[in-house]
């Protein structure tokens, strides 16, 4: 398991990169992404929804809440990123899938 400092370093860089990608996509597709106190939120107006991406330091995971579901991503040393163990999706792929589902069109991050 990662130590706390490693987790924070990997988590911060992962969420900052995702925030930049979401910002670009949001400008084109009409949703808002905002980083606040280490958590990232994505808000949609039509239809209304809010996704939350937050670090969970005690368990060394990134949790995503979207479409009334919770996704728990873990650091994968081989891939060098946080992945969803059940599917192997990394965080950008998971978010692209969830945003695509929300907007009804394919989104790439």
C-alpha cells in the first residue's frame, strides 16, 4: 500500500490533470468542473446532476460518486495510475463514460 505522502502526491497530480481535461471538455459541452478543498465536482444543468471525485486518504483510494453509484479507484503501480479494479478503467476513462451517459453523447477526456 502507498504511504500517505505518496498517495497525496499521486492523487493531487491525477486530480489536477483531470480538472484541466474536464475544464476543456466543459467549455465545449456546457458543464462546470471545480476543484475545492482537494475534491473535484462536476455539475450539469440539463439534466441536472452533480458528480463528486474525492480522495479517501485512510484507504488510499479515489472515490467517484456519479449516477447514484460509488466507484472506488485504487492505485495500480503497473499502470501508474488510479484504476477501477472491477474493470481496469483509469479515472479519465471512467469519467468520460459517466459524462457521456449524462449528456447522451460520446465524450473523450
